[in-house]
C-alpha cells in the first residue's frame, strides 16, 4: 500500500472523567465519514495527564474493550495512551489496537520528572515498531520527543514516527521544533498529536498537531480542537531515501535498558 491515511483527533479532555471522555471520543470517531487507516488519540486520552494512579485500569477492561470495539467498527487501527496497572506496576501505556482485535503496546520510557511522573509510574524499556499495510510505524509518547537517541531510526526500521502527547502551551515551541527535527534526522515522516484546552491543574494546551516530511516540510498543522485527516505517501518517502541516503552515514550506538 503506497499511501497511509491518519485521522488525528485533537481535543480537550474531561479531567479524570473516563466515561465522559470515551463517550466524547466515540462521537468524534463516528464523525469521521471517510475510510482511514489509523485513528490517533492523545496521551492519557480518557483522563488527561494526571498522576492519579487510582484511575489505572488492568488490561482487557473498560478502555481496552472500548478501543477494540472502535477499531472493529471503523475497520481502522485505534491508538492512544492511558493508565494501565499490571500487578504492582503502573504504566503510561500506548495501545495499538488493530481492527481484528489483536494489539501491541508501548510503555512510555521517558517519564516527565517535572510533574513527578517518574514517582508514580514505571518506565518502559522496549521500543515498538509496528508493521501495518506495508508501513513500519514507531509510536512514542510526549516527553519521549526530547530524546533523539531513543527515537533514532536505526537502519530505517520505521517509515513513520508517531507521537501522542499532552504538551503544554508554555513549551509548545519546543514541540514544534523537535517534531520537525525528528523527521529530518531520521529520514522519516514524523507526526505528532497533542490536546487543547485546560486541565484540572489549570495547565493550558494549544495543540500544534503536525505532520512533517523527511525534508522538514510541514504537511499539516493545527492549533484547534478538530479532527484532521492527513495522507502520507510511501512512494515519496522511498524516492527521497534513494536520492538522499543520509542513513548510511549514521553513527552506531547501543542503548542501556
């Protein structure tokens, strides 16, 4: 498949109201009238970015089953992160739900210490690269964006770097710059979805979801509460990589886990 169509739902989030958020996002998903391949939701889409780990759910409960239902009904991948508990551990976990009900997960590695996320959550240790419709996709979460080594496209293992976030307006210039940089340095598409509105702590968010080409071109940008559909072309990516194979000169390294 040469093209990949993503629906990015940039929205406000009801603070700590799981059922209200699931109902809201379900309505927004059903407002997507054209066929898409992937539906993307923000980080902690059913609570807002919170340290309230009492809101954690075990896998295969309410939010998981909701994602499974949405993916099956829309015949598209549904992805976003929420708070998941496994035994004594709690993760900010991205779930990648395929239309057939199978799924992959990624646990946020870089926990945002300035909000004490590292004091409440357990960090992940494995990067996820998903194969879907002829594309290799690496989904990451918010603060991960600041760490280029973790995001590095080793041997072109992915075609699309996808971030879901709750990135505050006060630091949104960093979000804009780093998303574009990740696309350029990794010879890949980079797409980032944020949220808008104000959370229960009074922190403001102004979106700035964007899609960038490996040349650093802006393919899509929005600072509004809206759903935007963006189509990425694999052929254009392959041609650019053949013409400008910067990945062949990349430095070798290893990551301590």
